[in-house]
């Protein structure tokens, strides 16, 4: 029985890791597309297409899981309010990261988004009253130093647009905290659906206010815009699926696959290799992230041990 359980756990871990890595690649690929067509369209128009067509993979998931029958049942104001805030945060993430990848070297823009664990820790202290010890505070300080080394605000290579990647990381941290306040009886598909609805409404409102240009240059660009939505929506589903299979501490470290992935894609598509700007700051960000992951794993083990004693 124990051997069979270990095999099942190993299989779940493998599937979760594959799903996570596939999701990371999907994110990097759709942002490559954004970088490719970003000079020809406003970020608001790109956000509309990205978020509207993200509903395609979600509808496929709803059809497969047959959750569409209960999609509009048992909805309350608190749930809708939280999904609205979450949707607007995701919209802010879209706009911030679009501005960054269009104007900054691709790998640099993407690497800076990995400062999100530090914002999550800080926000959890403020809103969830989490107690943070020496290890997490050390991770926050080390990660901040890594971000400063990459940004180099006093140097000639500093680009103001790179700070939008930091804002992307902050907005992601807010979405994670909001998720903690949504009751567990709401399914992942339902949360994603209503989050996406408010996301699309917000994106379209900004588009009408600040752009209002519905013209698309050609069918190729139209296809690429639709592709950003499909890839982004697929990534969201893959991340959710992966994190529901195994614990956060086991899986979170694989998110850092996005750093070499973005570096490779930036080199292949845009002939960029920002070694000088990324190092050694990227090493400090990754190291700080692993400290947080390790500490969370140790805390989880301690809680399980205490439960077994009692």
C-alpha cells in the first residue's frame, strides 16, 4: 500500500512539474508575441485581445469538467467583489508587463517579475497577520538587493520602463492575497471565469477611454493577438492545475524555469543577451526565492508533525 501511494505521489509530482513548466513557456511565448507587435498597437488594445480570447481555453475546461451547469449558481456580493478586485489586478499586470517587455530587453523584464515572492510576504504581514522571522526578512532584503543590481538606477543602462516589471510583481502579490479571502467552496473554474469577466470589462473600458482605435493592420496581427489570449488563458489553467496537485513548496521553485526560458527566447527572437545587466542580481533574486520556499516547506513539516503528536 505504501509503495502504491508513493508511486501515485511521484506521478502527481511529475504531472504537476510538467504542467508548471508548460505554463511558464506559454507565458513567455505570448509575451514574445506582445513584444513583436507591441510597437504597432496600444497596450490597451493588446490587453483587450489578451483577456477576451483567454476565455477560449477556459470554456474548453468548463465543457470538459461540466461546471458550466453551476457557473451562475450560489454567487454572492463578497465573491463578486473579490473577483472584481482580482480581475483589475490582473489587468494592471497585463498593462505593466506589456509596457516593460516592449521597451526593455525581454529577459531583463521577465526576470524582474520574479521579485513577486517578496511582495507576497510583505502583503501577508499586512493583510493576513502572518508572522515573519529572520529567514523571510533576510530573503526580502537579499531579493531587494538583487532587484537594485539589475535595475542599476544610477547607471546609463537604467530604463524607467523596467520598473513596470516590479509593479507587475506587486500586482501579482495582491492577486495571491485576494485569493486567500475567497471561500474554498468556490471552484477554480468559477473564480477564473468571474475574474476574467471583470478583467475584460476593465480592459475594454480603458481601451475606449484612451485608445478607441479598433483597426488591426492585417490578419497576421489579428491571429497573433488572438494567440496571446489562448496562450495566456492556457497558462493560467496549467498553473491552477499544477498547484492543486501538489504543495506550493514543492512546485514554486520550478517557476524559476521562466528565467532561462525568457533568456533563450529573447536571444532567439530579438538577438538579446543581457548578461551584464542580469548578473549577479538574478542569482540573488533566485537565492532569496529559494529561502522563502525552503522556509515555507519547513513550516509545513512542523505543522504536520504537531498534528500527528496531538
